[in-house]
C-alpha cells in the first residue's frame, strides 16, 4: 500500500442544516465526496442520518460540536459555546452525549471522529476524544499516523477573510498532485442555498461546483489516486495503533 495514493474526501457539518445536507448529498452523488461527519446537535441531523443509512458508500463519522469561534477585532471570539474547552469532565460528558445521539440517529458507531473548527486538537479535548476513539477503534482527525490530514481546500484564510482561490478546481487539482503515498483525508464543506448560523456561507456552493467538476475526477484518474471512505479502512486500526496516537 505504501506506493499507492488513497484519498478520503470528507464533508464536514453534515446535519447542520438542510442547505448543508443538500450540498453534501449532491457532492457525494455527483462528485468526489466519499465520507461525511455528522453534527448531531443540529436541526437537520436526522435527515442526514437517514440519507447515510441508505448510502453504504458514504462513510459516516461524528463531527463533535464544542462551539464555534469567529475572528473579530484581531482575536477569536465565541459565536456560541457548548462546553468549556478547559473542563475535561464536561468535555467527557459532552462526547458521551453526542456519541449516544449519533448511535440513536444512525443505529451504528461512527467510522471516524473529528470536530467543528478542530477543537479536539487542544488539550484536554484531545485526550478525551482519543480515549473515546480508542474504545471505538476508529481514527481521529489529524491524530492518527496512518492517515494524513489535509485542510488546504478551504475558502477562507486563517483569520476568516475570503480566500476564493483556495476552492477552485485548479486549486483542488494542485492539492491532489501533491498528495504523498498512503492515505490522505481531505476536508470539505459543501452546501447549497442559504446556510444559516455559520461563518462559512457563500463558499459552500462554490465547493460543491468544484467537487463535482469533471476535470477534478479526470485528474484523480490520471494521477492514479483511488477514492475511498473511512469504512473501508477500519481493518487497519488495531487498539495498539490507535493507542499510540495518544502518547
């Protein structure tokens, strides 16, 4: 497997709203999206879960929602908070709660775990999430050596300013051309129509168009990159391998 290049194209925020759901569904059916991460606290989560139930080719993970932050006046300010990020016990309870809702909605465990705005990468959230993933034997975004994470396909800068050139077809093809051997997860954020309650809005429809561009699909074939989902990789992850990420 070492010389082969595999690409998981994961759509974040599935279940956030019907507009996001439409984008994810379209990009899966007509584009290169192979996986999605479900936000169980949001109004369209049940619709998203029902769709995924009938799409075995779409891996479905848990998109933990601890809050959202926006860059304003030269610092990050909370748009909303679900749980204090410095309270390990509260984080543990919230992870358990959202995992339970995921299971209720889908009837299964998630194929992977990540979080809104990558909040799980900071301690103590990282350790809490990795402990949950260890029990499930599933990978956590940017925490498992077997899967390289790529977040370059995004239409805003690190400070939240518009960056439309980051989500063009040419940009995506360039990203794919630079993929190393092995497995890479590429995050995306598709949506169609008015997307409420988010700081990432107009960019979502542009992402759908790019993800469904025939040029992108042709480039994947030409480069010999194989699309896959997390569900196809579960056999790679033993408890020892996942546990090693928590060191």
